C-alpha cells in the first residue's frame, strides 16, 4: 500500500492509498534507473533465473487476487508501477478491467512509450498516469535511455486529452538534462499542451550505471521550479528531497494553500473536493479529487 503522493500524483485523491505492484523488465535501459533491480533484471538474468526467483518468493497473483487484496485493504485503487507497465500490459489490463468493475481506480506510472495499440487497449481503464519526461533531447533518450523521445511527447498529449488525469515527472541529473535552455524547453512544451499539467521536478540519487554523478543540488530543483513558473505552468512540485517547500498545492489565482504536504502526510485545506475548485476564490483546480 503506497500513498498516492509517492507515485507521485498530487492532483488525484489526495491522501489515499493505492495497492501498488510491478513485475520485472523495461522497454527502456536508462543508465540512471532508480529501480533497476526490478526493471533491468531481465537484461542480466535468464528467464529461468527470474522464474526461479519468482517461484521462491511465491509472489505470483492472478488479476482477481490483486483486486481482492486491494478491496480487502480498503484502498482507492491499484497502481501499476515500479517497472514499466507496458511490459505487462495484458496482465495490467485484465486486472484494471476487474478493478474498474469493483469501483477501484487504475493508475499507471509510465515512461510514456505506449504504442497507439497499447493506448487503445488500456487507455479507457486508466484514471490517472504519471509520465516521465526524462529530457528534451533526442540524443539523451537514445544514449542514456536506449529509447526515442517522440512517442513520449505524443503520449503526454494523448493521455491528457483523453481525460486521464496526467502528471509529468522530470528527474534532474546534474550536467545531463538540467541546463536552463532544456528546462525552458520542457516547461514550454508542457505549457503548449496545458498549463494545468502538474510538473514534478525530482531529485536524482546516484544509482545503477550513474554512480559517478552527484545527487541533484537543491538549488537546481529550485531553478527548475522558477523556470516552470516563468513558462506559465500552474502546478510545479519539487520532489524526492527532505525539504517540503513547493510540495503544497496552491491556488493559481489567489495563492491559497489547497493541499498541504509534509513527507507523505497530506492535509486537504481550502480545496473544495466535491467541486474541484478553490474554496476561497472558486478557481477550477485540475485533477480528480473524489
Ligand atoms: Zn483561489
């Protein structure tokens, strides 16, 4: 059970828990992966090795068992996360369909590399998605992530327009994707889709094949925050650090604190959750609140 804020999703059922699960493998190969023991294991081990590990842990579950577990624990929904859910899309879709019937929400945490077919297959069962926009440089996607940026940009638009509550995360890696120009390009791109998109600028910690890069200095996160504000984005959050400055949701019109966050403790303040508006000035606040 994970708080929804941990995904991170800040405009979706604040303070609620989601049953969160993943499998193994990824269609990306990010050198900085913060979850590589799950995501990259299929590249270093044989299928037999993985099967043995799975058998040892007895962690296989049917879609029905997952839904039952979510209901038993009184969660609001299920998050397909930790590794790229497109890797296990049939399993996710079978689970999501059952979950929806039981009134549970479905949340995808994704690298945004879904094909048109994958989008058509699972999109209608999803309520929210957090997509990583890891850089704005095709060569970064190619060299560091072993992938291609264009589908990711398209999918951010596509999911948002289809009514799935869409948030975007950028992990700032010092010297790789954090120049003023590149951050301006990312923020500008999101703004052209919608100024409502919540943008999470998140701190990197040395991991996997990027152990020689230092953790993101806090002032770089602040700089990204300022750039996002200047670009016109309404909701920017600094994450993956102990400082809680810029983790609250504020009204873009009157600046009232609507949702207050400290670590994973969340308090709804001036937000009218029924109407999805600021309780002080009535401004519409993007999100799924109930
Ligand atoms: Zn307001």
